[in-house]
C-alpha cells in the first residue's frame, strides 16, 4: 500500500539490501565478451578452424557459456558447477536473455568437474582461478588429466592464474564501479603451504556494505608448477600468454601475447593454454589481443 509501513520500509532499504550479488560479481569481475574473443583466437591460431563446443568448468553463473552460444550459430556450450544456486541464477537471468535457439545450445550441469562426462569439447576452461580449490598436487594432476580426457583432439584447455610478490601479501584492493565499490580482500596467505583465503566485499554510495559475499579457500599455484603438472597430465604444450606493459604509464596494457619468458613483475595475471595434440609447426605468430584490465577478476593491482 502506498505510504504504508511496507512502502516506507522499501524506501529505507539500503542499496546493499537491494543488491544482487551475482549481478555485482559479473559486473566487477567478468569480461565474457573479451574471454570468448580470446578463446576463439587461441584455438583458431593453432588449428585454423573455428571451435564449436566450449566446456566451462566451475561455470558459476555461466556468463562465458551464454556469451559463447550468442557469438556464433554453431557454438554450443556446457557449463559445469557444483553449486545449484548460481546455475539457477543463470537460468533466470543469463540464459533467459538468450534467443530460444541460442538457449537450446547451452547445457548446464550440476556436478563435480572431475566427474561430469559429456561430449568432448574443443575448448575447456577453468577461469577465475577456480581450480585453485585443488590444493594437493595429486588432486590437481587428477583434474588436469580429467580435463584432457574431456577434450576433443585437437583441443585446448585454458586456465588463468595470478602471481607476483603482491599476490602473497595480506591486503585489500578496492576498485570503483558504477554505483558500487568492489573489494578484493587477500585475507590470509601462508607462505609455507601457499594456502590463500580471499574474500570479495561490495560497498555502496549510501554507506551500506555486503561483506564476505564470496569466499575462496585456495592454494596459490605457481606458473612453473602448473606447466609441469599439465605436461605430466599428457598435454603436448602449455603455452603462456603474458600481459604487456604500457611503457609511458608503466602499467599493464591489457594485451596478452605468447611469451617464453617475462620480466619481473609485482602483480600479474596470465593465461596458460594447454594443447592436446600440438600442431607440428609451433605457432610462430600469434596475434596479440587486448583485454580490458579493469574487468579482470580478483587479481591484485600492480604498483604504478
Ligand atoms: C570463483 S567461482 C568461478 C565462477 C566463474 N567461473 C568465473 O569465471 O567467475 C568458482 C565456482 O566453482 C564452483 N566449484 C568449486 N569446486 C567445484 C568442483 N569440484 N566442481 C564443480 N564446481 C566447483 C563453485 O561452486 C563456484 O561457483
């Protein structure tokens, strides 16, 4: 009733109380259009044809899968996640925005990424560092072996990771977005085990806050460890895409390119592309491609 107690309560509701945590997460952390563009190029530059089937492990709200099926009429996607809540959110929001024929090319599966079978994918991804949940070497190796088994031949498994000395500091990074602030909280880091406890909080212009909305209990894996494990899991190559630097501003420039070595860096994000059946001729020229730095996930910011 207008002007009644319910209306007054609704008017008083803080921005935090009205916020949708998955909407905020997608806005602050993800860049699905950029991801899809990068994945298609990573595949095409190696195999000279368009990938069709994407499997998005740890898909959460499956934003990348939805963008994938929208990007091309032959694209199909399978999103896998343990948690029914983000999958249901995807159905109500991301998948609901697709045209029926696009939505029909998306399948969401609730289950453990190590157990869920299905058609072999051209591209399999584990993004936003989600595979860091596997803290034991044997566990991660098992996952990488399963990932390889779930790939077509040829196919690529792509994961991202972050690192640098600042990634091992207990600190909070704040980033402003339209109407809210995103806080990446490296709450705890153990240098012996590399156990990292990270949190995401949001703050709003009316002073209200959402604390500990997302909680991550991870092992911060190192890049050489990952490459060794991918090799052991049977992949033919584990290529690294490293972000370039804007020399004038001494800041990351959002352009990732294939690199064999890189300069020292206090905080970085990279992609590892693990190849099943490497082409005979190694990729000689891989086009660099931009990624808006601001939309990358939970990585610590670099000193400028
Ligand atoms: C950091 S979120 C990643 C969301 C999304 N991939 C992204 O790029 O932002 C991690 C997701 O992994 C899921 N998850 C954790 N362990 C899993 C497992 N063993 N199998 C499937 N999903 C898992 C969680 O439910 C959560 O939705």
